[in-house]
C-alpha cells in the first residue's frame, strides 16, 4: 500500500510549504496545457510567475461545473489522452455527462487516499469489505474497490442492487465491513432485522457517503449493528470518494491536504470566511494530472478547522455538510437536477409542461415521485393506456437519471401554477 501516515500528521507550516510548492507546479502545468485556464488567467493579467506561495491562491480564478460542461468532454484535460487510463462521469443538467479522466498516477493516488480512509476506520488486510456503491461511470464503487485492494483487504464487489443477495453474501462470506450510502445501510438493517438474523452479521464497521447524513443517523446505525460507522466524502470532479473522511472521534472529516487544497468562502461574495464559519467548500487538486482543477466550487456548505484532532492527525477537518448552495437533489447517492427530469419528460412529447417532484424517506430509503400532467384524453381511455404511459415515463426517467423513479399521471391543472418562480420540488425528507 502506498501510504505514509506522516502526511496526515505534518506540522502546519510544513504542510503549507508542501501545498505552496505543489500549487505553483500545478498552475504552471495548467497554464501551458489547458487553453481554457490560460485564457481565464490572461484575462485578469495573471501568469504562472505570479503564483509563488500558498497565499497567492486568492489570485486565481474559480472553476465551476458550468466551466466543465462548457469544455465537454476533454477540454479541461491537462494530459494527452494517450496517458489517460480511465474515464468516470456524472450526470448533468444538459443531458451531457461531466467527464473526468485519470492517468495511471492519478489512479494510484486515488487508491492511496481511499486506503487512508479505510485504515483510519481500522480496516486491514484481514478484513472482507462488501462494496455496495454503484459500479461503472459512477466513482463510488470502483473508488472503494481499488482502495480496499490497495490496503490488502478482500473485496466483495456487490454494487448497489439486489438487496436479498446483498444480505446473503454479507452473511455467508462473513464480511467485516461494508461501504454504501447510509440510507441503504439502514434499509439493509431493517431487512435483516425482519428476518431475525442480525446476530449472524460479522460487521465491525461501515464506510458511508454519497449523500448527506446526520450524526443521529450515524448513531442509529452504530447502535443497530454494534459497529462503528464512518463518513467518507468525495466528488467525481475532484477525484471520487476519498477526498476526506472522519476518524473514530467524529469531529469533522479529515481532508487529505497533500493532494487537495481546501478553502471555505462566502457563496455570494466568494471571499474567504474565518475558521469555523460556514461557507461553500472550494477545492484545488494539487496532484491530479489528467483532470486538475483550480479553486473548484463544490457548492457544498461546511466549515473548516485546523486545530489538531484527538486522533493525533493535524490535517484540516471539514464539518458535516449542512446543505448545498444550489438546488441539486441527492437521491440514494445520485445527483439529480429538476431540469434533467423536465428534459426527459418533454422529450417524450405526450405530456404537458407541468410537473412536480416529491421526495420522501420511506423505510429509511429515499423515494422520489414525479407528478406529471397529461392530456384529459388519457383519463377517458382504457386504464391500460395510462399504465402504458406511466411505464414509458418511468423508463425514460430511469434512463436519464440512473435510478428508479415513481411516476403519477395527473389531470390538467392539478399542479398549482405560479406567477413567480416555479416551485418544482417538495422535499419531505427528515433525517433523524
């Protein structure tokens, strides 16, 4: 395993010096290899020679998800495509994916970061970890998979479906750890409890992320299973899971500052906020080769702390996220925008331009139902025509979003009209 624990316990000044040196190198490489960044810097009269220390970070422009979409698919890549060994992607509002790439070294660093998370949770080569995040273009499954292998643990690559088989494999293989969204883990707990088989489990810890969850949910999971549950954070634009995670003291998520430079800024003024004050998390990727980003606005709201943790690590810690500065929904670990739903429905041509999204948490699982207005004629036809249309809409949304969505067809004018900004989402989730 490529992991030096000293990186997590570095003196603050030594860390700043390391970050400053890597920032200077990063800016020089981006300036000469990514035309989009070069033009943005030239527009404000900035050159690589103006970046000489960590304090110069504030001179650099921000990067947004819109910048990534504008340069779809490879416009922000800083390495030749011949050196890119893997592609991941997340969905976007325009129907185009947000494409990110990794060189072989990027993959090795990713594996190292995830291995750090797992080691911090007490997982080692004698453990069996069931990875129940989705595999494929989504970064969750493969990110945890290769990190666990890098640590030397045995990996059970279950992905995120077939609950019955998840439970069977967990019990039969005597898994000692599981990686999944917290809401899915609660669902698994209920299913196992109903069968009266909780005592069969050999789990000792869970690595949960992919969606917001509270301290109370962590405590509920730990009490139900008699295990330790840890929060893992990441996003595909930056790397994937493994950007940060909490330790056994749960006093914030340790961010791996030797690879990721965090800032917290006011989401309106974009000015830095004081330590401990809430704002929007901004990350610069200090070591990424294929897809480096400068001051990427994550839209995640948090605060940052630099005092040493009780665990002995000196790395900066970010608080649990309180929300986002935009209107994105996170359903079972998948990022969803209302405009994606609108685009998918209108493309079908059998619906009115009025819809409403209802999100609830039922049996500890996120559920999304979309009400869609259709022509009156569909309600006067045979019921199987409504069923056909409902199936068609649900299939279209599943293809567009990557998750199952329930559709309810309603008559014209069922959905309230608005003379101002339309309200498209009613989110009734209450994380206990």
